[in-house]
């Protein structure tokens, strides 16, 4: 019993690391640019397809292909901010919500047209390897993904707290108007925020590839997970999103283990609805809009 | 003068719509007309809350599905006519909108939207999971009784066309009445700036709750109709995310928060979709929504007032070029 429980918690934490990369991106964009990116999961999907094609065409290891997927998506993020999102920043919610929503629909359906709905997998030498610790079972691919994900989150934290650009982003997220008065160029900060967030999503995609299938709809689950984690963690709170993502990974995994194979998502929705009912400002308190 | 002229145009339009299935016999064409009327009606229902009060829900499939399931369960398990089931479904949806609204309205803006998506998805999962209660993932077919107007089953598509035309006309009438009442002004005030509206004494939570109930009721009627029309129900079609998307999309493309916006948006989108289908033979998956999302992006970036806005602008430019009447 305890072993099953510990195993479920480990599985949950490992996948929670990936959720964290996606939700940190969502919360970063929300904090800095004040928009919700409905397309975040689709960028995970794009990261997965990049890794899949590099692997199947050139034999590149999916985890090594991070060095391609992250820069490609960083540039995509900068372009999307500069040419699309910049045009709808204003007091009105409607264009902001539906622009990123349209982007999500567009990317998903383009993927469906170009790559068909088939599941694509990459088999690596370590895909089936696992460590055995006592009675516990730790798959290597998921462990690597988790460690790299935590490393990237740590790197982001250092970036936000030590570099000028990172501090400018945090300033813009705390009080945009004052930050502008201090001479921070909003569009530049927003472009970097989008770029970083999308690069993280791309990284999540590449890290998933050794043990997860790529298909056009794969991003939707990650978007939903990220939204729940961002609400749980407090809107715009990077650390909150990280902790909440790990919690959700564990909750989902416990749901799968103890309620039934298809009830992971039900547990996640239940968490969202309970949070909304009792702590609408997130578990940490914080300020909801 | 203007009122009578508008009434004349309306009467003419309605007469054409009533005559349409008598003239057009192709069942392919009538099927497209039915889709246009149905999605116009869903858009009109969405627009009441999403358009006037700017509460941008992407979870209206929840009510579409509840309506569809209520009438189907009543019909198959209890032999109740779908005509009664339709109203019952509306009432169930209306009651369900109370707790759902209580939860979702705690959030504003994009997070309200996310909460509505989550509730619709959660409902779909519930219907997928509870097999004994509602046939689980396989769904069920509606027993075909041949021609049974009392059970909302007709021979030929024309009768379905008149049913959904009736729904659309009543939806538009309700919108027209609300638009002109104090409630319409309150809704627009909430949509413009909720805090400001509350500051001048609008009871925003109550108004939002009431309009959500009306909007859910109407959406549920569409759910019952659709199930009766395709003789089949399962959680994936009844709670399809595409229903939620299309409800919002047609309103935004046509003109958000306007009486005719959803109708105009649906005519454009559904015609495009039908043309694409006859042109490509439906062989390429995803093309329809690719085109929809491009249209949506273009509207948001260049004409946020929708096609109605484009038309009004063009009319004004045309009118200002004419010499003023003496």
C-alpha cells in the first residue's frame, strides 16, 4: 500500500515537472503582458514535432534537440508578440482572449492538416530503462525530463532575479505604469516574456518526446493543466505555478492509481472547481484580478 | 416611417425563409440551411451573455449537452415526448447554470473563460464515466419512429427546418426585447466596465446570473433539437468543445453584442465551410477550423466590430457621399 502510494507520488512529481515548464510560461506571460495564452499547449505540441522530425530524419536525440526547439520557439514568441499580441493590448478583454484562442485553433488544425492525426513516437535507448530504488521504479526518460525541467526553471529564476532584463520583467509585472516611467521599454520586455515562455513550452515538448506520443491535440491537456496550476498558484506567480504544477501532477497520478485509469483529469477539474469555490485568489492568497 | 420599413423588410425576409424549403428540394442544401439556422440560434443564445455583457464563455457546450441528454433520457427511459423534454432540458440547464455561474463568476476576464471551459469538460467526463446513467462513451441512437411529429420526428428535412427556424425567430425576439429593456442597458454597462456599472447601482452579480440562465436555457433547446435531428447522442458530440467555439465564433465574426451579428457570422462561416467541403470533398481534416481561425484572427486584428461593423461603415461612407436630402 505504502509502496503503491510512494510510486504514484513519484510518477506524479516526474510528470509535474513538465507541467511546471508549461504553467511557468503561462503565468510569466500573464504576469508581464497581462494576457492569457490559450495557445501555450500548442507550442508544446510544436516542440514535440520538432524533436520528432529531428529524431526521425537526422537521428538527433529528443533531449539534445532542445537546442533547436527552444531557440525556434523563442523567436516564434518574439514574432507573435511583435506582430499579433501588441496590436490587441488594451483595456478590452475580448480581442486578447480570442486572438490567442484563434492562434491555438490555427496551430492545432494546421498540425492536423500537415501531420495527420497519427500518433508519433520516438524510441530512444533509454526509453525503457528504469532505476529500481527499493521497491520503487523510476523511469530514466522521465527522470531526465524532470531534472532538466527543474534546471530550466531554476535558470529562469536566476534570470528574473539577477539580470537587468529579468528585473525589468518583474518590475513590469508588479506595476506596469511605474516600470514604464522608469524607462523600461514595454514591447521589448513583452517580446522577451513571450519568447521565454514559448521556449519553455518547446523544451517541455522535447523532454516529453522519449516517453510520450506527439499528435495534434496533445497540447490541449497541457494548456488545461497549466491554467489550473496558474489559478492554484496565484495568477502571475512563478514559484506558485511551479509548486502547483507538481501538486497537480501528484493529484492526477493519485487519481489514476486509486480512482481509475481515466479519472486523472476529473481530479484536476475537481481541484480547479474547489479552488474557485474556496480560494479563488489561489492557494497562496495573492491577488486575483 | 423607419419602423414600418424595417418591419416590411423583416416580413419579406421571413417570407423568403419560409418559402425556401418549398423551392429548394435538395436535401444537401436544406441540411446546410438547417445548420446555419441552428448555429445562428446557438450564437444568439451565446451572444446574450457573451456579447452584451461581455462574459466570454467557452463552455456553452455544457448546456447544449444537458439539453440533449435531458430530453433523450426522458424519451428513451420514460417515453416523454422531446417537445416536453426540450423545455425540461432548458430548465435543467437553467438550474445547472446557477452553481456553475456561482463558481465561474468569481473570476473575471480570461480566467472566467477558462473556468467555463473546465466546467463543460468536467460535465463531458461525468457523462463518459457513468455508463448506467447515460450510456457512457458509446452513446445511443434515438429510436426511429418514422413520421411522428408529436415525438419531434419528421419525414424529410423541411419540417426540421421549420422547427429550428422557429427557435431562431424566438431567440431573436427575446434578444430584441432584452436589448430594449432596462436589462439590456444594464448588460451593456456591465460589458463596458463592470466596476463602473456597480458603482452606479447596477446589481452586476444578479444581472449576470439572470442572463446566464436565459442563455443556458436557449442553448439547451438547441441541444435537444440537434439530437432529434441526427438521431444519435454521445458525450463527445453533445458536449463537443466545437459547439462552445462555434457559439462564440459566429457572434464575434458577425458582430459581438448586436442583434443580427450571430446570424450574419453563421451565414459566412457555414457557407465557407460548405464550399470547402464540396471543393475538397472533406478529405483534409482540420481545414474547416483552420479557415475559421484565420477569419477570426483577421476580424480581431482589423475589424473588432465584426461584419456588422464593416457593413455599417461601408453604408455610412456610401450615404455621406450622396448629397443630403432637402
